[in-house]
């Protein structure tokens, strides 16, 4: 089967069947910030004479309470990467989901910043960066809030918070702190303008929740605040710790250099994970290598066929062209020794071909009885094609090696022989063969007649027969069958042409017959064949390759004939084999994948299509550790490899791009091409080799570039999050 790949993997963003309720919002600004407030009430009474009397009511203080120095685990909906995870996260921005959708904006960062700037940020640190946590295990300096504000938890500048903003009981609350050196803080801390892009609100309804109307109100029960880090884990791997820190009181340090002694930040929560070394070969890279020659040019369709590459001369001769044609179909040339001792060359292949197998001429017999019958002799060139002979031998060897199949086949034939011979000797049963039970055809009828005679009339018939037997014998009288009652026996082999007879014979030994047909169905699905039968030459399926092939039904039928050839004693046994040949479906095509995708991404989603309709595989099998076989009952015209599903996370793809998504209209979120072009996301990183994203700083920043790509003045934080969703990638191979 010829296929041509799409040039490179793309995020898996198929058009959804239903409009889901997963939406992004820029922020949630509270009507009243967290803090301490007082209500003053004054009443003015005006007397009849015009004199006013002012009455001041007792002030009513109240507090708007929100977490400030710590967040409990119950308030956290999800983290990515999950705590203590181990994996390749070098292209992922860690993020945190909070149950309270307005928490990041519950208090202002400072008086000089817009309302949409949150007061918290997610900071990622690597090993040997934090002086109090060199191993990045999440070590913190803990104590009371009073100790923290007074500098009692260690070196580093602490925030200056207005005393009137603190409730008395807050001083005794416990908090965790982390010391960040000045140079490190300046390198990784987001700018205030960037913090608004690194936090948003997500509405994540159930998977089948549809939108009610064009612009429904958000479902409050399904809203979460999401805070995203601005730094990628190290490509070299190692442990990492993520801190959700409070930047309240540090707003000046976000635009000016940090104090030389560093800053001591409140760690609202933290977790650790281990990123494995990024070899530069992710799912998208592997798929791109399978589909393209140099990362952009698709591999030719001929290169994706299951065959050994062969260089053709400029002007091949007729024998050379014959050899090239057979090799183009998937055959390989192998040395052969004939029974006469002569040595020659033969063409050999398995059940999978690079081109549709040629139609064979009608056979002289309905089945093959020996491998010699399956040899194809190319008289013009004096060589053989041994494909079908090898299939017959393979089926025969597999059958001989399986004791259970052999026993079941012999038992079925024995029962079927007895049944068909009884039908032949009792022609009156043939007309009602469908209603005849298997016992009637296989039980010893003479014994059953004797039993009935014993029971008939309380043994009267038996007594009369015994009493009369002696005188009859002494008088020379013998019982004989009347001439009119003689039966003419039918030909057992001729009876097999009757569908009713064939059907009842399969019930003669039903369990054994089921064992035989199930085994043959497995053979049709190529289950018992080794990889050497499917791919006779390793060069046809080199490492890191995908190959498409047709399945040859004649090869599979030859293997079935070989399996049924064992133990055939006469022509009736051979005819009975035909009852077992009408089994399950035979595969029409196959896909072979020899790649590290098989062991490293075992949950890869594989989907095949025929005319837009998904086709389920007849069989999927793994050979060794890195070769996968997929057999399909129909010819497919599209084949997809999709990265295993995961929750929503943020980052870039394996090939150094993100997928632009629509930000307006009726198709919000739908893909609209890769960004940037040419690929290379490194241009949007801050200088300093710390893998910090330049969201909206000086130089080549990401937000202006994305805004320009969408043709708008400035995208919002929700639209920014939509662009950075790191969706699973998919590679498609299409048949022209």
C-alpha cells in the first residue's frame, strides 16, 4: 500500500464533535481586595428651626480574608508535572491549578500596577541554585509570620508590608520561606507586565458538557485559577523545585535590580520533580524522522513500501527487469538447492507484499496437498518462486508442533467420517440432515437398538427372540432382510456438496471443530508466524522506519492448506478439511513500525481510516521490543500516529514550534498553523542561558510576536494561554 506522509507532526487538535465548555478567561478581579476595612456611618438630623445635629455611629471594622502566607493542599486542584514525577519535561512550563478562581488577584501587587497583575508567581529552580536547597528537594526555612517579617528566618530582604494590613492573628501564623540570591532573582523573576500573562482563569466543564447559547455565563463550580511558570526545566535533566511565591512588597524588585543580599520570599506551596535528560528526540522528532527525509521533505511513497531497496541499472535487461519487478513487490532473491542437487536462485516472500499480489490461475484442485504443488516455475528464466510453497510448509510445521490442534483435527475427522458414512448408508437421513442430531450420526446404533429391545414391553420382545432363536436355528431357518428393504449406499464424498450435510458434520465433534477453526483463524491473522516469515530480509524494515504492505490472501490460504494436510489418510479426509476453511476474515493490509516509539511511547494512539471511516485492526502485535505489526481487514488510505493523551499543559513542541490557535469567531481554539516559521523557539528566551521565557520584556518578546501573527495589537492573557497549550502531536500518512 503506497502512502505519502504529511510533512512533519502537528498538534492533535481534531475538530470536536461537540462544543465543549473548556474556556479561558483573562482574570477575575475582586470587587473588594483582601485586607482590613472599616465602615463609618454618619447621620445628620435637621431640626425644625434649621439647626443640624450630627450623629457619628460606631465604626464597623471587617476583614476580607484570603490566603496570604500559605496555601493548604486542599486548595490546590492540580500540579504539572505532578509532585515527584520523573519524565522528559524540558519543553514544558510547569503550572498550578487553584480551586479559588480569584486567588491570584485577591490583593494588589502594588499601587502602581494594573488590577490584572497578580500578587503571586510560579518560580522554577534547579539543583545548586538555591543556597538553602542545593539538592532541589523543597527545603524551606519555616517559622511564624512575625519571625519572617523581623528577619528571623535567615538572610535576605523581607517585604515591607503596611502594619495596618495585617490582622493580629496573622503574626502567629506559620509560613515557609525561601532565599533567592539577587542575580538569580533578577534572571528568573517575571516582569509585572508579564505576570498578567502567566495567570488566567480556566473553565473546565465535564467532557460532554455543551455550551448553552453563544456566550454563556461561566459555571462557577468549574472555574480554576491557573498560574504558569516562565521557565523551562533544564534540557540536561536533574531535580527541580517549583515555588508558588508571594511578590507582595517586592514590586520594586521586579523592575529594578534586587538587593545584594537577595530576597526572602514566602513560599505559598512547593513541589519537586525530576526531568530526564532531553536527548533532543521526542515524540514529534521520532515521527518527523519516520515521515520525512530531512525534517521537511516527505519521504517518497515508494520508500514506505515493505521491500528491500534495489538499485536498478540504467537499461535493465529482461531478466534484470523481471528480478527488479519481483523485488519491487516485496520478494527477495535467495539461493535454492533443487531435489536433483542443482543450485539456483529462487524468489521468496512472506504474506506481506509491497504491491497487490497477482491473481493466480484457477487451480486444478480445490486445495494444495503438498508444497511441490505450490511452487511457481518461471520457465523463461529457469528459476522458482517459492512464496506459496514456503507458506504451505510453514502452516504444516506449525500444525505438527501443536499437539492440541493435531488431536482436535484428528478427532474431528474421525467423528465426521463416521457421520458421513452413516448418512451414506441411510439415505433417508440425508433429506432431513439439518434436524439430525450429532448423536444420531455418531452413536453405535446396534447397541442402541439392543437396548430398546430390552426395554420394549418390559422385555417381552427380548424374551420372544431368545425363546424362538433355538428352534429356528435347529430347523435351519435364518433371519434375512426382505428384498424390498435393501438400501443403496450413497457416495460419502458426494454428500459433502449438500450444505445441510456439511453443516451437521461440523456438529459431529463440535468442541474439536471449534478448536480447529479457532486455531486456523489465528493462522489467518498471522499470529503464529515469526517475524522472519513476515519480513524475510531485515533491510526491508530498517530501524526507525514505518512500512505499509498488502496482505496476500493466497499465501494465507496456502498456509491453511499446509496445516490441514497433516494426517490425511484418503480423499475423504481431504474433503472434510474444506469444512474448516471457512473461518474469520483475512487481513487486507498491514503496517509495520520499527521504531523507539514502540517501547518509549507504548500508549501511542494508532488510528487507521478508509474513506474517512476509522478501521479497527484485526490484530496488533509487538515483536521483540521495538517492532509493531498492525493488520487491517480493509485497505486503509490514512494512518495516524498520535502522542498519548495528557491533561492540558503549556510549552512547545518537539520540533521547536507551537500551534497557533484561532482567538476569535466561531472556531476559537482551532489550529491555524505552526509558529514561528522557521522553527526555533530559542529566540523568545531571555539571555543568560537560564531558559527563561521572554514573555513581554525587551528584545524579541513572545507576546508582541504572537500578536503580530494574529494581526491584533495585543493578545490577552487567556489568548496567550490558548497559544501555549502543548497539545499531543500527531503524524499522518496519506495514501494518494
